[in-house]
């Protein structure tokens, strides 16, 4: 048996240990940081490669189809669940390559999608609501019931008592077993609406007085009334199935009436109507006098009432007018002619006694007229005389209230030159009679208009439209018709509109009036407003590959002659830019990437666009040679380690171009460049240098003999 010499054995052991240590030094490893730190979706992981040795390449697999060859990639997870992140490091060893794999199993927490309900959300009385949380995977719940009460519990079922009427927002914040939190707020979710009771007009009469009551009850939750309880204020009560009843008051006095309703949901509400019933005894010795009892239309006449124990007097003057008050001595001007019958009744706490009627002889014409605005000329008013009791001897005098000359025709037409409110007077007289009468009306001359105060605004901005010059009391409604197709009718003189579309727009306002004497005004304004809007947009270069710069092409369209003053790019992964066109941005991970561009022009008009761009995986390639240096005339084996399609770009002196393994026979020092590509058009380059040692040409002459001490050539 032969044994290795001791020296050879030591060399063998040294080489084995060296190779083992080399393998131990080639190990894949990584760490990560998460934002947010609780790993709740959406979560972004920044991976730090801590592999030992000098790997040729890195292959990351994020477990959802996304990959990366970057040394320190960043990846965002938007869905919860188990995640396995795997790093494969490729190392060069004698005779080829080897790989080291390291992975980490993580659990990405799903942010809760909160959902809850209550058994009762609407009621006519205070109640206890039983809330149920239906959020999957909830571990802890914080309820804000909207009435100042906040509790935290692990129970999915939570009761809460509401003690006051009102509408309450309810907010639930849920934390699941992963520590992820979600919140849901339901506005005005709890509605406690008490019934509202409304009574008809107060009652008054003489004892015994049979009062008639009519009441209605409404609430906001459609809870009908099933019973009515009445307290008449005189010690008597009653119950009915409807809101109508009667009651006889036998004693004089003023009574408060209370009405209690019970609804189908057993809500009970009481409303008291103060001093609702007046019952009294009739006044005695009731009479009145008229002085003078013969007068002209429009002249004052004194009416003096007399009564015992009266506190109220009600008059019917016979000319279509009435009056009620506590004063027994009044003046009245009659606006009708002829023999008019005047009536009066005196009352005591709602109980009245009629006085004998009296007559008054009223002579002379009664001035009346109507005014209509001309629809074709809004400054022109047409006055029509509608006076009563005129004759061929009647005289007319028009005063239009604008210091213009008086007009003496029966009817009149007048044009106003200055907008304003004018009091028009028509005085009717009669030849041979001292009686005359005047009537008055106010007419309004105005030029209807509207304005937004601006003629150019940015898209998505608000314009406040104001109606100008129109007396508010005349208007029934305003109808707006905007150039973008919006139509809106309102009774408000102000309308705030949001313009969502760019362009130049005609606008129109139609004003409808309560009085038919004023025909509608139509105000039309062509090209009334211009809506400015730059249009943000961008595309990317033809290829978007992980780990390689992605180029952005700004295709924004500006408003005419309005340059963009500010650019803001959100390029994802926390990267931003304020350049018109940002520099190429590298994305270490394949998959979808959200990009947003916000622009602001010189008029401060803004627009934005958001897009998801697809980052394709990039192949990896590592070039190597079996020998870094060869002798001239010799060959060397080349290898391209890649997961893509390989092409040797240095094609001279090489055995094949589209292959991973090639044989090269360089004549001089040569750098062999190789490219790897994939179906997405992503490419990557690498190279390897081969040094060539030239051949040595050695020539030797024939043998020469010489004696010791002699010289030779």
C-alpha cells in the first residue's frame, strides 16, 4: 500500500479547507424595513441585500409573480396574506456557477373593511340601539356613538342608550389580529324624531262656548299617531282616535289647551298651546256714531264706538275694508262711493255683541288704475284708468313720480329714463264738484342683469353668479341656463356654479315675476365666461424594464398662451420631481407602478393625471471566460449565464452568436460583449476580457568551438 507523503497530505487538507471556507463565504441573505411598520396594507418593503461573497447576480421572487434583479429592490403589497420573499444569489465556482437561496415568510396584514349595523336606527323616542360589528377578523372595536360616548370593546355586539332626540353620527374603528386598523363613519345614522303637533287657529266665543279643535301631528320617521288625549284647561279632558274634537266652555276665561299624542311605536309627546281659547260674556249698550255721515271719497270720517265691558272692536266699513282693535275712536277714509253701510261689533274676551249699523253717503269718483310694463321696451309703462264714478265732467291728472310734466289724459303711457322705484299718482276730479280722489302705485324701472364677477376662471373652479338691479320682492324665480348644458331654477339671487369643462360658454338668465304686469326678463350673454384648463398627460418610453431608467414623455396640452408654471411628479416609491420631464427613474421591482403628474399654469389653473405603468422584468446576464489569458493561436471557452435570450455582440473569432456557451479564438486582446433580452424587449449587457500572449520566435545558429580564453563571434 502506498501513502501520500506528509507534505502532499498537508497540501490536500489546506486546499479542501480553502474550498469549504469559500463556499461558506458565499451565502444569500437580506433584511428589510416596512412602512408602515405593522405590515398593514398597503405596505412598502425596502429590501437590503446582505449576501456575503461576490455574487454574479441576484434573483428576487416576491411570491406574486413579480421579480427583480436589483441588489436592493423595493416592493409594495396591497393585498394581505402570507408572503414569501426569496433571494437567489448566483456565485462563480470552479467549473461553473452555484447558487445560494434565502427566503423569509411574512404575513401582510389586511386593513379591515369596516361594516356595522344597528337593530333600530329611527325612532320617535329615546331608545337603546343594539350595534353589531360585521367586520371580518376584528379583535378590538372603538365605538363613537355621536352623543359624546366613546367605548372600546372586543365584543361584536354593543348596546347603547340614547337619551335625547336628535340625529347622531356613529363611527366604528376596528383593529384586527394583525394590528391593522380601519374606520367607518355613518352620518346621521341614528335618528330620534319626536312628533310635532300643530293646532288650527285659536278659538273664541261666548259662554257656553262650543270650541272646535283640529290638530295634526307629523314626524320624520313615518310613525303614525294612534291616539289623542286632550286637556282643555278647564279641568276637563278627553281622548279621541283623531286630531279633531269639540268642547263646551261654561265659564269665562282664557284657557291653555294641551294635546298628547301616542304613536304606533308608543312614542308619547305633549304640546301645550297657551291662551288658545277665549270664552267671555257679551258686552252691553253697544252702539257707534259716524261723523260726518256725508263725505267725499278719500276724506276721513270719524267712527266712535260705545259699549259696556268691551275690550275689542271689529269694524266692517262697507267699502271692502275691515279693522279690529282695542281703540273705540278711529278715523277711516272710504275708497268707494255711494251709500255705504258700516257695521261694528264689540267684544269681551272673544264674545261679541253687534251694534246697530249706520250709513254714510260717499260722493265723488274713486281713483283706480293699473300699470303694465311694455315687454318690448322695458322702460315704457302703460297706465290704464279703472276709476269708478267718472263722467264727461271728470278730470284726470297723472304724476309719474320722476318730475316729468303732469299728464291730463284718461289713460297714459310713460317712458322712464333712469332706473329706480317711482310712485305714480292718479287724481280724479269733477267739474262743479269739490270732491277729488287720488290713488297711488309704485312701479319699478330696472335693467335686469347678472354677473359672475369674472370672465375667465380655471376648470373645476366655482363662479358665483349674482342677479343685478332686480327688486327682490317682484321675483317668483330665476332660471339659469348655462353653456355647458346645466339648467337650474331657484328663488335665490345668488347661484354658485362649478365649471367642470373647459371652453367658452354662452349663459342665459330668465327672471319670472310674481306680478303679471312684469313680463319675464331674459338676459343672454354670448361668450360670457371662458374656462381655462391645461390638460396634464404623459407617456413612457417604448420599454419599461425593472432596474433600468424608465423615460417619461410629457404630453401636457397648455391653455392658449398660458405657460405651465409648476410641474409636480409623484414617481412612486417616495420619489418626486418638479422638472417638466423628470430624469429616467429606476424601479427595482416588476409589476404595476402608480405615477401622478400635477400641473399648475401661470393663471394658477391646475390639472392632474394618474396612470399605472407596467414595469417588466429585466433579464440577468453574466459573462465569463475559462481563462483570462491565452497564447496566440489557442482557444478559450466563453459562458453567458442568463435567464434570457443571449446574443454575443462581439461576433468575430467566436464560434456562435446566439448561444450561452461559445468558443473564441482571439488574435489580440479582446473584450467580448454579450446581451440578454426577453419577450418584453428588456435587455442587459455584460462583457469579459481575454488577453492574448503573442507567440515567441526563437532562432539558434550552428555550434561554434573556441579555445578557453579566446573570443567568438
